[in-house]
């Protein structure tokens, strides 16, 4: 088991579910942002009567994310050690090694329990507030990348749960409705895109194909929500495409709906990136 000393800053997150995802928390806002040791940030987000702390750490070869809820409850921690290429995830007090295949099922079950937890219910929207207002660059900060990926996963989960009872499940539950496409996506795709892709991204020359393919590989909630600050645009990126491929065998599989499935590329054995 790997632990972090008390002097090491950790990352905390807060999210609220979007309208499609469940109860909406009006008035979510970033309450406080303060620097911590080793280029870290302590972010406090308020959503209604709920508050969470997001503590991001970037310290050379070590990056950390910790989500702390009400009454200082530690909900989720991600520790990444670049030099040894190790990642450990702590969900509600229980630690998992992303390379330990024997614990994959148990970790997935714990992650799903967390996504259903009332203290974690507003998690997606809170992270989205951080994404939109602070514009932390995921391609430059592993900690921010972890934060965004967990936020997108939580957003997807609540959308899936809301629609599960009324329709057949598909990979990411998108109907191909152009009215549901994030307008920013059009700037990067089609025969003559207005904007260029960055950070190893690429465009689809056919917007019709992209929509039919449910914006496979674009970082966000299918076509309806592009998270610009994950990889700097609304293009197709390897990390987001790889996770979508993990989900192609079914959304409820352990490789798709688990914290390690969201953060770790089991094919190349490194964290998912742009």
C-alpha cells in the first residue's frame, strides 16, 4: 500500500449533475482558490447547501487529486507516481492499484457506489464549474486531467441512469440529434473546419459521420457537451477515444465504468492523456 505524507497537498473535487443527469444545483460557484505547496491549488466549490474542496497537486514526478466532501469526508483520491509509472486510487477509504487485475471488479463496484452517493451527486456540475471558470489545462496538468476525466465519467453515469429505464442502452446514449450537438464541435470538424486541432487531436471530415458515431473520441458527454480544457479543443483525441473503445463492449463493463477505466490506459499501461 502506498500512502502520502501529511505535507503533500492533495486534490479535491466537487461536481453537480447537469439537467439531464439528475437534480440540478442552481448557483454553483467557485468560492475560493488558493495556492498550496508544489504548484498545487486548493479549490472550494459551493452548490446550494453543499460544499466540496478540490485540492490539486503537481509536484515534479508526483500528481494527486483528492475529493473531500461534507464533514471532511475523503471521497476519492488519485495518486500518480510518474517515475515508477504507478497509480493508486482510494475510494471512500479503500485503496486500489490500477495494475492489479484481481481488484478490478471490486474497484468498479466501489466507484459505482460513490457515483450514487448523495455527497457525490453534484460532482459533475461542480467540476464543470471549475473547468469553465478556472480553465485549468488538462494537457499540461495530470491532476487537472484526472479531475476532468472523473467529472465527465460522473456526468455520463447520471445521464445513463436517467435514460436507462426509458430506452435501450447504447455505448453513450446519444440519439444523433443535431440539436443536441455542442456548437463548439462544428468549429473543428467537417470539410472546412474553422479551427485547427491541437495536442495530437484530429478532426472528422464529415460532421454527419461524427454525429452518427456519437462524437466518438471527443472529450465530453457524447456530442452534447465538449469539455474544451481537457485537451484544448473539441477534436478527437487518443485518450478519450481509447476510453470510448473500452465502452464499446458495454457501458456497464469494468473497463468502461470504473475509476481505473476512466484514468488508466490498460493497453499502453500509462494514464490516459491527449
